[in-house]
C-alpha cells in the first residue's frame, strides 16, 4: 500500500489555497460529484480560497447558484440536542462557511440531523443517503487534538458506521471556544463512522497550526490503533495530507513530501 501524499505549505492560508486547487483540479477532471465537508477551524481557509477560485472562474450565469450548484455535499457530523438554527450547529456552520460561499444548492448539501428525539434513526438514514448518492468522491478531514476524525473519539471501531456518539471531555473542552460556557457544549453527536469515512474514494486531510504539532507523525508513523483514530487513515489507499511545517514536524523521512508556497 502506498503511503499518503504529503504537501507542506508555509501556513494555514496557503494550506487552504493548495487544498482549493486540489479540489478544483478533481472537479475539472470530472472526478468530483460528491464532496465530504468537515467543520472545525482547519478547513476554513480552504473554503474561503475555493469560494474565491470558483467565483473568479465563473463565466456563466446560473441564477442564484454558481457553476458548482450540481455538486452534492455531505457533512461529517452534527451535535445532538442543539437546535439546527443555533449558530454553532453544524447545519449553520456548513450553510455559512460552505453552501453560501461556494454557491452550492442547499437541497444538495446534507448534514446529519441531531435536532431530533430519534438521533439513532437519523444516523441510519444519513448512512443510507450517502450510499444512495453513490458514496463520497473526496472527503475533507481535520484531525482533533486527541486524534478524532469526524467525532469518532478514541476507542471507535475501525468499521463503525454513522451513529450517535458521546463526546470526549477533551473534545468538549476544545470546542468550548465556540460556546458561552463549557456546559453549553453538547455531550453527544451524530458522526459518520470510521468505516464510512474509509469508504470515500479519496481523502484530503487538512492539519495546521500550533495546536497540531507532531500530530501527523502520530497519525501516519505510529501504530494503527483505535486509541488514536486518525492512525486508521494509514489503511486508506488514496490520502493527500495538506499541512504546515509545525504539524508535519517529526514525520518520518520515507514519506513523499512536496512543498508548495500555496
Ligand atoms: C471538531 C470536528 C472535527 C474536526 C476537529 C478538529 O470537533 N467535529 O470534524 O476535524 O474537531 O477541529 P479543528 O480543525 O478546529 O482543530
């Protein structure tokens, strides 16, 4: 199995620009009909750069939708028990950071439903929706400080599917920055499973920033273990990692590493 392709750019903004170009190339090649979108702060520069790229490249009028209004998108996860209208629900975040700026068709942008009395049923429906769409061509992924992908916390099974999970205490503390108090951070979420994520045809991992120092070495050079969910990405045959020098620090010399100025 070939390892990940690793692209290092000087900082988060330039990581974002390199990621946007990667997505645009796949789209132009006809290889991107279904995009998996991550929340968290890591992919935000990518969404901004992609919005600029696609706006600048537009030459036809399509009413309110842009040229990529036929792209289908699936979010990775959503909090359980937070109204969808809450500004920090992933419904709101995806609408604000992705659907609007990229001028996607809101009808084609899917986020798991956590604002329901039956989140288990909603999770199963979401898994089915992804399958019915023909799977995900490219999944964008961040990595949490404890190695989580989506909201698959340490201990998640490698073959897990979309389901309801309890959030780890350190995840709730990390995400408290988006809420008024720690108590306001939901305790559960619906997340695509690790098995669901591994089914995507391609993965684009975006990791940068001081808080992520050495994270990639743990993910890609350490043992594959449920204790650090991102390590399972070593098992996927088509992974591109876009990162900065801090997060890439300590990566083993055998990796294919490219540098870009963004
Ligand atoms: C969040 C999201 C993940 C994200 C991760 C890292 O809790 N559920 O999908 O990848 O944590 O976030 P950040 O990019 O802000 O470090």
